[in-house]
C-alpha cells in the first residue's frame, strides 16, 4: 500500500453570502474576490503542508490543474511541483495532471515533466488528464475533439520520452517536423503515468489497455468506486492481464483527531464550506464533452456526488470522507481499501476553510497512528 497526500490549494475566503449571490465558483466567478496578499500567504502555507507530508513519511504528494476558479488555485501545477522538488527529498511528486487538450503544443508537457523528473532526482509521477468541463469554457477549446486530442498528445509525449530524437510527428491534430526534447527524464522508459477518472467508461478501457494506473477522483459514493474498480479489473482481463493493485488509486479525504466527536467538530464546518461554495457548478459540461455512453453513466450516478449530500449522515453512509479517532480511521480505511482492492490511497484533509494547524495535526496523527497499521 502507498499513501499520497493530495492538496487542491482552495480559496478559503469567499464571502459569507457567496451561496446566495453567486451561481458558480467556476469560470465566471469575479476575480475581484481574490486577494493576492492573502494568496501569497496561502501558497507559502500550502507548500509548507505538502513538504511536511514528506517529513511524515507519506509515499507521495499530489498537486493538480484547474483554471479560473476558487476550487483549486493551481492553473500551473508544474510550478508547484518545481518548488516541491527543492522542498522534499524522499517522496514522489505526483502532478495529477496536466490537461493535455489545453496545451498547444503538448510537447511542452513532455519537456516540463522531464524537467521535473530531473529536478527531483527521478521522483515524478506524470498525471495526464482530459480536463474538466469548466476548463473548456475557460480556454475556449473545442470539446468535441477533447478525447482525440488527449490520446494523440499522450502518444506524442510517450514517444518523445522513449524514442531518440529528432523524429517527425504527423497526426490529425498535431504536426512537428522535429521532436527532440531536452532534457530527457531520469526514469526509464518514462515516469509512471497516472490517469484520473470520474466514471467515464472510455477512460477505464483506455487506461487498462495501456497498462497505466487509474486514479478514482474523490467526492463520489463508495458504490461508484466499487463499480469503477470492478470495471477496470474486467477491462484489464480483456486486455490480457490481471490488474495490479498499484494500478488503482482511491481518492478519499481523511481527517484524524483525538476522538470521533472532536474530529467531526473540527472538520465538518470546513467540509460544508467546500461543498456549498467550491463545488458549486463544478459539473459544467460543454456540448460534445462526453460521449452518449458516458453521459448515461453520469446520469446513473446522479445523487452520488459529494455536492448532492445534505447532511452528515449521508456523508458517512456514502464514505465521502473518513473522519474520526485513530482507531476509527484505522478500521474504516483498512476495510474499504481491502474491499476496493486498491494499492494506492490519495488522501487530503485541508478541505475548504480548514486551518493550517488543524490540517498538520491531522496529517501527523494519520502518519503516526494510522498508516503503520494499514500499510
């Protein structure tokens, strides 16, 4: 088992009346609500928290990419990863991931990821994503070609890492007379490739066929994870091999405190800020962004997303988060990760407005009082 600490770097300073006055935390939320001075302090503290995960012995730390929103303040996770290469010494640094259809040229991803792998001494995990629906509104990228562009860009990046250059590349969406990136990654034949999924059957089949790792993103009911990891194992068998647990990652927020009651009291208000404000209209999807098959799967999942939950009882029953004393968290984490059959857990606790000191206290208790029992 490997445990990675995940951080969104959310904006915790939305006004109290946000839910009444604004219809989304995405795309068109006025950036006058952002304060760069507070943002400077946030970045420093968020980086300190991720570096602390390395000190505590987490196997890796994770950053990710989003644009024009209050949900995650990392339009360039590669910048954060570059800073973390100098702040950490042991853990892997997972960028989950770069939204390939938004990059023109996608060779930029091959170059920057190679730089990060060299800077970190071979500790990069290369996450590749199609990107969320809101990103296509923000960057005005044609969503009907998103999946095509993603696959072509990924093939180009992998070939750029594994084939001596220069060479010619000519596909439907990309043409390069000279593909010859400097530097090349330390990890050979290339850094591990993780591809997150939110229920798309095409993504499950694609990742299984390429023998990459499938990372189930957080904020879904435990039944969704049961089904998706089952489908992934079936897809791997169809591709002619048995899925390795290390190919499957479960995203789940975990918060630990001295008692169950204290953990809920400390964590719950900050989770509701996240649900009611930062998840507002996260499901924006432009026409053509999903296939008919995936759209039907999304409809079947209705009511099983974190933003749909109305009370704490629903949070606990759906296992949208694991919150409690070390003993409670040990039992739940051990039970569900065995049931799902995963070899990677992606967790984070600094959700919404959770203060830095509480986040670090929970991380330390998780690392010292829980993880040694569930590795």
